C-alpha cells in the first residue's frame, strides 16, 4: 500500500524540480559515464601494448620465469594452507576449552548425545562378550 504512495511522491518530486536541475543531472551522468568509458578504453589499449612489448621478454626468460612462478605459487599455497590449518586448530582448541569449562558451545548437545549412545553400545557389547564367554566356559566344562 505504501509503494504506490511512494511512487507518486517520487513523481511529484521529479515534476517539481526545475528543468535545469534535470539537465544538470543528465549532463553530470553523461560526463561521468563518458569519462569512465574513455578510461576503460585507455586501460585496454595500455594492456594490449604492454602485453605486446612483454611477450618477447616472457619467451626469452620463460626457462627462469616458469620455475620461479611455480616456486612462488607453491610457497604461497604452503603458507596459506599453514595459516588455514592454524586458524582451524585455534578454533578447535577454543571450542574444546569452552566445552570443558562448561560454557556449552554450539554442537555440545550433539556431542553429549553421541557420547551417551556410544557408552550404551559399549556396555551392551561388554554384556554380550561376558555372556558369550560364560557360554563357552559352560560348553567346555560340559564336554
């Protein structure tokens, strides 16, 4: 219900503005757009010229540049992975600390549920093993 009202207000504001303001807005937009378009063209031309000039150098120095680029990539990847693993380790240690101190971090309920389920299964397997052992003892004594 407010959209048609807002649209009418916007139309009234545009109609109330003098024609000179609208012309200035259009001229400013055209100037800014044109300037950006010219800048984009100059950037493209500069890139093409730089690539044309750099291609022979890249071909000449490629036996050095390719291994150097591979080395830099591997070093960067290693540092990035190391940092990521460090952040993950700090996050996990922080979660464990909050869990141990009783601050109830996210996922603690699921962990408690899994622990109780695992403990009940372990008790069940222990009882079965005891029963199996007693059956084997009684079977060996009978024979």
